[in-house]
C-alpha cells in the first residue's frame, strides 16, 4: 500500500518590506488603521502595480516629448497625490520609511521601454509613500468606521485606484 501525501499549499513569498512596525505606524498615523502581515502582502502587490502604472505613463510622456529617459516631471502626479507625498515626507522624518521603500522597489523594477534617471529613481520612495498615505485614507472613505482592513476593503480600494490612477 503506497502512501500518497497531500500537496502542501504554497506559502506566499515573505514581504519585501521588512520593517513591519514602521509600515503599521504609517497606516496608523495616516488614517488610524491597524494592518497586519497579510495586509503587507496586499499592500506590496498594490504598490508594485501602481508604480508600474505610473512609470508606464511616464514612459509614454517622455517618448511624446522626444526623450529617451524618464524624468521625474514625466510621472503623472495629481494635486491630491502631491499633497500626500508632502504629508509622507513630514511623517517620514519620524518613521524612516524612505530607505525601506527604496530597498523594496529595487527587487521589483518594472520592465519599461525607457530607463529612468537617478533623480526619478530617487523620487520613487516618496511616490510610494504618497500612494501609501492616499491608500490608507481611501480605506476610511470606503468605510469611515474601519479600524482593521478586510479583503472587501482591499478590493474596493484597488478598484478605486485602478479607475483614478
């Protein structure tokens, strides 16, 4: 009699952001929301997708302007996102997430037709921080009473940002 073993479910990869406590403090400071490790995985997927979207659009803008490099001004930052980036920069003085976001992005650089310069690369952690503030606040708009995020909140927020960004 042979023993067949059940296939083991694959575990999701560990989060790239290793400073979970700082990530948690960012969401608490931005919107009074508690997050956990599962939220961190969803958050990383959200950030990867949106950074790729922003850089793809920036690539198109750079090409339209006859350039072969993406510059920071090519990244389509709205007034609201710019305010969230400014807020992140103020909070980051206390939280120290910019270097964490920079390291997290290093391993997941999207494939683009054009490369981006050092100034654009240096801007990405602030962009990620601003997106994080906007995301945290969107959960409060979706559900003003939310303190802990559930799957439905994530699904609604991602759909919302897919429309807007």
